[in-house]
C-alpha cells in the first residue's frame, strides 16, 4: 500500500471485483471527459486473475479513503521507443471530486513509479476542456508539452488532448518511503 494523508493506493483484492466492476462500468460516474466504453465482466475478472491488474507495462491501483474505494489510478507504456509511462486516473463518484484525491494519487504514483521502474518520463494526457485535470497535472509538477489535435473520439465528436510530462530529475525522491 502507498499511503498519503488523504488517501491510500492499493492493489485490487478478489473481494473488490464485484463492486469495482460496477464502479468502472457506471457511465454516469465518468463525467463528460471520459469515454463511455463498457467492459465485459468475464474479461474484467480474467484480467484480474491473470495479473491482478498490476504488471510491468500496465496496471492500476485503487484510490481509497479508509475502506471506501473512491477511484483508480493506472499506468501504461507509451510508444515502445519512449523511455516512459503514461498515467491516468478517475474518481468514480462526483461527490468525491474536488477533494484533492486525484492530486495526491498522481503525486504518490509518480514517486512510486520513478522509485521502482527504470523510466525517465511520465506523461499525463487530458481532454483540453478538462480544467480540473490540467490543474492536477500542474500541481504535481507536470509541464505542458502540446496538443494532440482531435485525438479522442468521445460523445459523438473528436476532442483535442493536451499532453503533460514530468521527468525523473524533476521529482524529489529522497523523501519517498511508501508504507
């Protein structure tokens, strides 16, 4: 587990699967910027049994407040020739938005990944209209790199995506000690 003062990041337990599947598939919890893509329950559970949603090239952790699952945060490889990972996150219930959970989750995962992986760069990509996610990126030290024009199809139209990055030497890892 990785503990912050507001949240805990932890791996998925088998006992989480039924509730987590519902949370992940609840389109209304995604807000206007995340896609409405649905997941197969069989595939979802098979992925858990294959590697517990945590691997070398991709994975995710649950964002918890006490025992309550409020969201998830994950990573995946970018292009094979980049020495980098991309992170993503979602807070499930709108009542839990704007409480600093995403900012702390991003900060904790960034430090964990830089401490445990031989990568030099982490990127975060967000819908250009998503001011809250842009603020999270900036609060966590990410630098704006540019716009991928009309790169995401969502809700019937293509949207611009903004790319932010953070380099290993821009993060203070000396104080990082996950609990």
